[in-house]
C-alpha cells in the first residue's frame, strides 16, 4: 500500500486506554506497528471497531515514531471503559 492509499486493512491488537496526566487530554490507545502498517508517520484516517463498537478517527502521530488512536468519551461510555482499561482494536479500513 502506498503512503496515501485508502483501502482495506486487517490489523487487530489489544491495548490499554491511556491518558496524559495533568487534566484535559486525549484518551488513546497506542497502535503497535503502525508506521510499518501504514507506510507513514503522518496522521491517517481509519475505521474499525473497539470491543466490537464501530469507530472512525484519525490516527495521530505520537512524536516517537508511532501512532495513537484517540477514543472519544461517547465511545468510552458505550463500552463502559476508561483510562487504564484494556480494549481490543480492529482497524479494517484506511480512509485516507
């Protein structure tokens, strides 16, 4: 897949919901192997499921050579999950 190619993906992994200390921040899951999977360290829009609940979001660069998947509060509420909880993520589509 080229750096800018949209298309199907099949990447499943388990991760922990992480949040930054100090107040308002994103809650996210680190995406293992993301640069190799996507061919870029830039932001990439993807879709898939977290614990079988659908999502579409942009994977954001971590600044350390990988990506993080932000998990919105509404999705966390529907999953009954918060910072420190484990989730299973399946990325099935690269949107951009």
